[in-house]
C-alpha cells in the first residue's frame, strides 16, 4: 500500500518550528521532535510518498514520525494500492504550490482534484500508446466514456490529422497539438477564441528529421503532462504568461541534446 501527503498540504520550516499546513483552509499541525531529524528526507517522504511496508520495517526516525502521523492524522494522507493515484497527488501538489506563489485564487483550486477526475482526455495519433500510458500512469482519464462534457481535452499528433479543425471544436474545449517528427508541442487551441485561420498551422506537413529515442519521447510526454495539468479547470488563465509551458507558444526540442526553445506562433 502506497501513501503520500495529500496535495493540499505542505511542510513549513519557520524559525526552526516545523508545521504541516493546509494551503486553503490554513489548518496547521505543529510537529515537535525529541531529537534532530533529516528534514529533507522527511519532506521527500511526505511529498513523494512511501509504502506502509517500508514504514513498518524501518528504524529511521523520519519513517517512524511518518508512521506516527499516519496513525494520529490519517486524514492528511492519501493511501492507495495504485501508484497512479500517488503520481496524480504529486502532480497536484506541484500545481498548488506554484499557483499559491503567484497568487492564484483558491476558488480556482479547491475543487481542482474533483475536476481532474471529470476531465476526459482523448489522443489522436499515439500509435504506440506511449503518451496514453504516461497520462494514465499519472492519474489522468484517457479515452474515458461518460465524462463531464464540459471538460474535454484533445491531444493531437499533427501528422495524423486531415479533418477540418471546426469538427474537433464541436466536441472539445481545448486542443493540444504535438509532433513526434518535429519534436514540438503547442500552442494550445481553445474553442472560444480561435478562428480557422489561427489554427491552420496544425495541419502543415513535416519532413522526417530522424527518429527520436525513447528517452526523447519521455521528455516530451512529461512536458505534455505538465501542460495538461494546467489546462484543467483553466488554471493557466491565472498564471503569468504561460508558466513556461506550450500553452500560448510553440515549444520545440532539438536533437540529440533535447535543448528546448519557444516560438511565438505567427
């Protein structure tokens, strides 16, 4: 069984006093230690998770403290037998902490985890299912029937598309284009503020420039996952520009070093 600190909570070190704080309702759990602990290791356990089996067999002070908290503050932890649930929680905490730093309204975030569970993601052109599997492994709903019709995202490998863009906007609120051939992602296309002229670039043809390695593709998939996270519930609208994501700009990886450049789409 896996466990991780719920994504709404964070660890705070304030003048040598250690707290676990709920980011939205500001509930605080103060921690006291009889002896010094490895705070970085303790934080890693909380933020990135561990297992019940490891806690029960470990003699480390930090693991014992986690076990104590699990027994006395059970509600602050997510427990699951599925690693994808833990990964989703890790992704949500990353989003919450960045949004908290830039002043995103809590109203936009308090129901985020329920919205992510109702957001359907479909993918066109993922012939190997590599991207689909990465999204599923991170707790997203991929090709899930009967999802909330108001939250639908389409991810398109652009070389596989020949259908006019208007037909996609009938069913999807947001389209995220990417190209394995060009090793590029974005910019995103939104149903309510894009014209056909604006998005015609999605259907351009590209000549092959070589086949990316599996490591290259995983780097691309990771950026796509991060982007999808901020598209959910339109959280990206409250960030400065696009938070270094291919939302309003096209991002392109260079091979073989995987350097990343951003381009304004014209």
